[in-house]
């Protein structure tokens, strides 16, 4: 009953379209037969028997996406999740044989491990000790819990307040079905962290976030998602750069094909001024999930922070083509136009941004300010309208608007408040071009010291 009531709030056709596009982009075929308590999977991969000279040099493997033949559209999440799990688990390859597997649905994760180890044996690919351990640790999973988790992931990636609320319901449903399903706890941790983008302070979310992270790792100490959450904490809440890098690297050792970890590791690297490394990580994430608007847009942020504004604009447009109301892409696009001196274009994108986020007070202040004094006055009045909400969680946004308005002192006031509240985007203080007008100010230099970021010129390495 609970599942049915939550599902009623979803637009099934929207979900079907994205899943179909995901399958098309992989350009592979496979079939999943799902019946009463059993899965029959036809897995096909190329064998180089037709090319004996290359038989000893297999260096890639193709994972063929699974087709839902159950007649039940709700199983699309489950089928797509099976494909993604196999893509995460396997290297890529060229050659062909076929095997048929029949397992209980509850043994799904054990099926992944069995298939991966069999494929590795057939292709003479040597698994690392970590990979062998990972597959050996596979355990039974409740398919209904797994399905609820996949639905939660789908809604989290929309990265809207409504999307987060719906995602949380699905993660909680997964735990209601199976209280020991560790990934659902990391999903909940992600929800609490994401709420700091929508008006909550770090101090208001951290106890619940950490409780969820700790529970996930208590259930599975080598869970990639759990270590990814630790990396995120160290990066955006604790400003512990060494710990962040250790946890990101451990996460990717545990699961090299973890697309989200690749992209967010890239964001961390941009904060450290390591732009080429950052873009390389993000491109891997995008290759794994090319239709993810968040990933496409965050590569745009890497270009923007590296002052490659034209490349950033093109990349943000790719993200917006996939999700026209994605706020981070709109904010980044506005920044590009601002730095290029294209103020009318920046103003137009600001209108799009506040329309997309439903912030009518900011939209009205923006328009009023523009009528009264042009672009800078529009930015000033938008900043004052946001300031009037009396919510310190918006400190970075207020500082940004005051910087665009040319009010350095008020921008610095709000950056200091952002530091007091541990606002996430402080990690980019030394690389974001928008802070250039403040960079020589002693108050700004003091913030860099407190953040353990290089003091002096911006950390631009490419």
C-alpha cells in the first residue's frame, strides 16, 4: 500500500523515456526474464576465437543492457539497476559466449559476483584481491527494497526540493522492507547533505547525516557508497583535504565505475586547483552516465573555475538540454556571462534561474533593480531580497550577488558568515573567478588561511 501511494506521485512516462535513452546510449542488447521468484539472464559477451592472434590481449568487455519482458513498467527500475550493477562490476570487453542463469531474486547480488568471476575466468582477466573480496562478500538482497532504492536514486538526481523529498520516501521504504539494506542509508545521508543547498545549515543536518553514514558502514565496512559519503563530508563540511582525497581514492578502488564518485572527486580537485585531473575524472563519470544532467553541468563548473568560459558555456548548455531547470547549470551559465562582460545575457539567465527555482521574491527584486539602475542594481536588490530571508544558509549566494553588484564589503561580510556556518562551496574560494575582486583584501586572505587554501594568487594550474 505504501509503495502504491508513493508511486502515484511519479510520472511513469518520464521515467520510461529516461530509461529507454539510457539503454540506447549503451548500444548493447540483452534480455532479462523475471518471473515468480526467479530471474533468467541471458548474458552475452564477445570471444575472440575468431581472432586468435588477439586472444591473449583481451583488454575490454561489453556488458549488454537487460530488457524488461515482464510486462510490468514498474520493473524498469529493477532491470536498469541490474545492468548498472554489472557495468560497475566488470571491465569492458570484445568477444562472445553465452550462459543462462536462473537464480532467486533475493540472490541477485550473488548472481552479479558469480557472473563476474565466470566472465573473468573465460576471458583470462585476473581480478585484483579487492575485486575478489568484493564479489565474495555478495549477499542476498530483497528485490522490493532494491527497487525502492533505485527509485530513490532516480529522484535524487533531479536535485530539486521535491525530488529530494520523494527520494527520501523511497530510501525509507527500502529500509522498511529490509532494515539491513546498507545503500539505502547512504541515500538518506545524501538527502541530508543535499538539504544544505535548499536552506538548511550544516549544523542542522550533520547528526542525521552521520548516523546514516555510520549505519551503512556498520552493515558493510567496505561499501563504496559509505566511503564516498565520508569523502563528501571531509570535502564539503569538514574542509579536511587530505582525508577527502584518501576516501575518494578508496571509494574508487572499491568501485572504479562509480560515476557519481568520479564526478564529485572532480569537483574536489577543482577546489584544489587541479583542473586537468578534475576534468579527466568527470569525463569518466560522464562516459559511464552520459545522460546525467548533473554530471554534464558539473564538468561545466570545472571549465568555469579554470576560466575557460566559452567551453563552460557549451558544457552548461549540454546539461540544460537534458534538464532545463537545473539550477547549478543556470547559476554557472550566469557566471560565465558575467565574467565575459555579457551582462544582459547574465541578467536573462538570472531570470531563468529564479523562475526555475520558484523564487518570486528574487525575480521581482531583480527586475525592479534593473529598471532602477541596470545590471549592478539588479544584482544588489536580488542580494538584499535574499538577505531579507534571514537565513544564513544562503550566505554564499548572497555574497555572490553582492560581488556581482560590486559591493565588496558586504560580499566579504557574507563570506565570513559562510565560513562560520561551514557552507559547502567555500572549497572553491581560491579558484572561482567571481571572487577575484576580493582576492587582495586582508579579510579574504584570512579566510583562505582558515580554510587551509593557498594564500596569494588564485590556484590556477591550466
